[in-house]
């Protein structure tokens, strides 16, 4: 299958669905990443771009696409819907992962809305969570117990961002591990990633 993960900034995808992407890649599926900005409000864009490239290699992604938008300025517009549609047309994904529509970061909210429009003809669309997600009541879980360490390694590739959580003495690695543990408990496994489904087809 072709799997596409969409994120507003470098490291969003790794936190939200990095473990699931690693499992998909391990099973021979083609994984693609689309990162809409280089996160310049959170650091030097050339550094963050290089970090994202390294994280994509850890995941085993076939290709990394850049959206070319400006951090904190991802707006809901026809042009931006078409940016997403052009990559979706090129990849023809079977599954798409993106931000949850309820989030305190405007880029995450707006990108989720853009994705809803751009994926209207895609069968499987799942929203992932991040540190700023709100109103998240998941229905879908993926067991990442065997790949959690590699998910953490992918997050560690974003070296410039590890301590930028706005929570004293708590790194993004700790948050990711705690979140995976909590979602795993909900799903009755050790570690999991959880998702809200816009659409999910189960083949019988």
C-alpha cells in the first residue's frame, strides 16, 4: 500500500504516527511524508529541514515532500487545498494520516481542515494526536510496542526541538513515551498510537 502522513511542521508526524509508519514500512508498504513548513518559528529552517530528512530515514520513508508554506501561516484556502491534492494525486495513497481538527495550534487546525477537503475521495483518513491536541476520543489503535524505541529515535533526529515543550524539565521524548503508554493501556497493549477516523474501511 501507499501510506501518506501529513504534518504542519517537522516532528509533528513522528510524534503523531511515527510508530505506525515504521510498522507499515517494515511490512514493505511505501511510506510518504508531506511536511507543509520548515518550522522556522521554532528554529533555523535549514536545521529543521535536515532534522526532518534524518527522521524520514529512521522511519523508512520512500520520499519526503515539502509543502513550501510558512510556519504559523498555514491558511485555509483553495490554493492550499490544491497543494495537498497535487501530492495526493501523485502518491495515490491507500491511507492518510493527519492532524486532529481540534488543536490549540492554528497550523494544525487549518491543515486538518485542508486535509478533510483534499481527501474527499480517499477511503482511509485518520487523525493523529500531538502535544497540543484537544477533544480527542480515539476509536482506532495501532500497537507500537515493538517499534517504540525507533519512534523515539525518529523524534531524537529533531535534536533542536527535544526540550522545546514549554513544560519545565519535560522533553518531547518523555511526552511521546507517556502518551504511547496511556494509549496502549486504553487499547490493552503496552504501547500504542491512537487515531480518530474521518473514514476507515475494513475489508471483509
